[in-house]
C-alpha cells in the first residue's frame, strides 16, 4: 500500500493495536496471535498497529518484532498492518528496514528512548527514519518526542512518506494547531490510553480517528462507540462512557502499566488468551479480573 493510500485508509475508520501473545514462559505464541488477528479482522478496523504500545513494543527484541509482524500479515487478510518502530535513530532505521522487508504497510514511530531532545534533534531523528524506508511513517507524539506544529510542517515538506501524527499527550491546543495548519496533508490520530475517554474532545479538535485498545476483546462495542462519536450521538456515547469506559478506567488506573495488562486480561475473558505480560509490567490480580469480567459480561456478544 502506498503512503497516500494508507493515509486515506487510516482516516476512514477505527484503528486498533493488538496485544502481543506470549506463552506461559513469556516466549512468543504466534499460533495464538494469528487466531486472535484473524478474529479481529472480521470487525472492520481500518488498520492494525502491530508491536505497538499495547503490543509491548518496549519488551520485544528486534527479531521478535519481525516475527510477530510476519505472523500477523499471514492472518490479517486485507487489513492494513502498521509495525512499531523506535529506539535510537540507528536502531530505528534498522527496525524500519526489517519491517519493510516483511511487507507491512507502514510504521508507527515511537519516541527515542531515554534522552530528551530539541525540536531540531527531533526533526533530524524523524527525517532519518523516513529517509531510510519507502514505507508510510506515523510519528507518535508523546514522552520524549513532543513535536511542535512548526517542526511537523517542516518534516512533511521534506518527507513525502510521513503521513500520520498520533497524539498521546492530551494537549488539545497543540493538536488543534496541527489540524488547523496541516489540514489533510497528514492524518491526525488520537492515541491516548483508553482513547474513548478523550474521543469527543479530539473529534472537536479535528481528529476524526483513533486507536482503540478495547477493540482487542470487545470489538463490537469499540466500533459502535466510534460510530457514535463520528455521528455526534451524545446520548449513546454518554451511555457507554458511564456504563463501561469510566468503570474500566478505574480498574486500569489501579497500578502503573495496567493500560496493557487490562487488555490482556480482557482477551483471556473472551477466549483469546494472550498470555501474561512481560516485565516490567504486572498482570491484574484475581479480584481485578473479576471486576473486569463483570463489565465485559454486560457488553460482549
């Protein structure tokens, strides 16, 4: 898929980032991964982010990222696949080239690890990855990689394959400046943890798509909520927020790292167990799993 086609595809509907499946010993479980992906592909996501934040990118080796990506490509049918990419500039370039060799459609570029950087440094870091591949690139605006509108304008003028900006900061003012100044040149994506909590605010700021983590285990609800946001159905969005997403977020917020752990717990509850998380993450307690199950039982079909 060309960068332009991928940009149009991701702008057209809901996105998601599947968990990475592990065995009990925390090795990759690619058979289980493929079964989960094949099931998710029935629900019409516009694209799937593989080895992303919810996919524990930070816990995967370079070779594991490629192995997971290849397995997903075999199972995903026609659904566009976007691979995680990141770390320092040279390592990110290598991961990008690995991903291109697998045949994925694009890259989600995570922040460089550990160090802060100036806008000039971020510009050259992102440009270096864009120059190292023909794949479409989406930059993830969060952590140590918060990009100004001016830097992003400069980047898209020089990198034709930079097609997406995913925000995980919650800074609506900055996001609105980007959507106002760049228009349709770049697809802006909501990327907050449990983004459904923020979806209406981002929609008002010109961000018309986002990635849903709960799509992993209750895709019907995720799709219905997304449609309600796009249709400005305030009554339906309020119902789902009060009855599911606010209680869900309270469980998620009980411990750091639960934004991933709670999704894996949800997958187990609906028969698509993805195994444990890898350290440094920890899994939900039995009590917390019971709390989540009570929520899921009300909405799963």
